[in-house]
């Protein structure tokens, strides 16, 4: 049995250890936020946070998260309140088709944890998820807005 936490809830799975985390989340645990995009860790639609680090769940074996904390887009809001990044995404109308947005948002959250006041260059170098709609300028604007919001709530 593999034991780990998903969005704050302890989980136990009896699955093959090499099963990709993406399929364990989607097919076994019915957590649909992470999306299948490419299957080779290139697009980032499957991005989740594992102990706060963004990972591409389509290539990570579920056994690699044993004893760890996994956060998907479903677990980002706390006590009914959106995370500052989620709010900035809405305020700046980032999503178009929306397919990549869960992964984009989680990658942005991880970026802001490491760099609370990122430059455009930091954002461009760190945000490697692909947006087929091309909303990169809005993504950058939303990340800057979220950084300001997070800074004001911590002050």
C-alpha cells in the first residue's frame, strides 16, 4: 500500500508502484484537475505540487510520492478562499480554453514561494508550461499581481 496525502487528505492506494501519479490521481482517486497533455513532461498540463515543488505527474511514478504531500488545483484554495494566484488569474482574464490553467497556476504558486517578487525574466525562465492559447503576457501580469497581493497580506 502506498500512503501519501492529497489536498490535505491521507490516502492509501494499492496500485502498481510504477503507475504514473497522473493516472493514480485521475483514475483511482477521481482528482480531475491535473490533465493529460503530452505524456512526456513537456507541456505541464499535469503539473501538481509535491511537497511544494512543481512536478509533471505524467512521468512521476506514484511510488515517488510515498509519504509526501501532493497538492492539485482542487486543493489550492483554503477555507473557501481562493489563493492569490487563482484570484489574479481571474482578475486578469488569463484563461482562454483553460486546459493548461491548473498546471500553470500551481507552477506560479511554486515560483512565488521561491521568489516572492519575481522579475519578468524569472517568470519567463520558470514558467515552462505550454499554453496553446498563448496567454503568456496575461500569465506574467497575473503573477506580478499575485506577488503584490501576497506581499500586502504578509505585511
